[in-house]
C-alpha cells in the first residue's frame, strides 16, 4: 500500500471516530501530495463542516468543484450549508440546479429543494420535490418524514401519519419522526 493510501485510510478512520481536526491534518498532507485531486478538497470541506467551520467548508467545497465540475456531492453539501447555516436559498438553488443538470436522478438534490420549499412555507411545492426524491430513492427515510411534515402543515393528518410511519419503518430510531407521530391528532 502506498504512502498516500495509508494516509487516506488513517484520515478516514480518524474522521469516522469523530476526530475531525486530527483527520484534517492528514487530509492537508494528502492535499500537499496532490493539489489537483477533488476528493482531497471534498474531504477537507467535510471535516470543516463537521466542526462547524462553515466558511472554510464552503471554500473547500468550491475548490473541489473547480477541479471536478461534476462533483455533485460537493454541490449538494454546499447547498445544504447555504440552506441550513447561511440561509441563502438562492445560492443553494444554483448548486442544486447544477447537480440536477449533471445527474437528473439525484434524489438528494430534490430533497434539498423540498427543504427550501418548506422553509419558504410552500408545502405543496415541497411535497412535489420530496415525492420526486422518493421516486428516485424509495429507501431514504427522511423523505417520508419531510412529506409527513408538509402534510402536517397542510393539516392533512392521515397522509402525515402514513408517511411518518413509513419513515419509522425505514429507520425505527429516527427520533424526530417518533416525535411527529405523537403530535399528529
């Protein structure tokens, strides 16, 4: 195994042990070995995201995309940061549109579009995006939860209940879904 493969495995292990700053130091070593590897920038961005350093995460996701303009994982993660942390839905939509243009069957991008719609209180549009995401990935438990939230907001409680139960079938440990189920009249 080469030195870079050993380093990559070491960084991976540290990352999944939750030792993000330790992983970052190794990811930077990997970056110094190959400045044109989009994955190196992506991994650094993801580690920064995990420690809530969103500005740095955004910067490295953008560098990842500059090297590989088909990197939809970076686009989706950027969109998620713009949605959840920066609250700039227009920029998020730009990255999501790019991701869908590259991969029209990107279920995650449709889910994120649905989240933007919910945040704008457009629950009908959110439902359309979440249903498209489910069409593309029937096993993503969060889509069913998000659909349930939309139906709950629209006071369509039976539909909300059906979807939150489906979410819990797929992930019985999903606490937010359990809480929503108890709120549905």
